[in-house]
């Protein structure tokens, strides 16, 4: 099912019924996809390795803790 931002407000009953029937609802704003609502039992199964952030700093010599500490220090020094 596709629903606009206005449909979320005025047709929420139909959207909830679609979710109860295990139908995915795509939220549109001016024809552009803004999000997807999936029924509770239909969670997407993605591997962490598929996320673009995974392994982005593979050449670093720092451990994860050292890198996080360095990044957090920048935030706390403000």
C-alpha cells in the first residue's frame, strides 16, 4: 500500500488494517518515498556487513575503543 503524509492523518484506520494484513505501507511526500512501515513480524533481515559504515576505516591502526575515545573527545571539547 502507498500512503501520503495526509493519508497518515485522515486514513489511519485503512493503514492500520493494511498492516494487520501483513502489508507493507510506503509513505510518500510529493511522490517521493519518505519511509516504509512494515508489519511487526516482517522485520528486514540485513547483515551488518551490508551497511555502508561497516569496515569504512579498515586501514586504521587504532583499536575500536581508541577511535571512539578520539571521536568522543572532539565532542566533549566543544
